[in-house]
């Protein structure tokens, strides 16, 4: 019985390690996309700011 429990625990650990690696890969891809979008958003913001009318001093 101990051997069965031990084998089951080893299998569960291996499964969780594989799942964790997949999750890390997905998160890294999402991080790369988010970084790209943030860079694009910064460029868009700079472009929009350049179109603001200048203020007149009275």
C-alpha cells in the first residue's frame, strides 16, 4: 500500500511540474505581448500629445 501511495505521489508531482512549466511558458508569452502593446501605447500617446494645440499666453 505504501508503494502505491508513493507511486501516486510521484506521478502527481511530475504532472504538476509539467503543468507549472506550461503555465510559465504561457505567462512569458503573455508578458512579451503585453510589453509590445505597452510600447505601442507609449508611441501612440506621444503621437497624440504632439497634436495638442499649444496654449496661448495672455
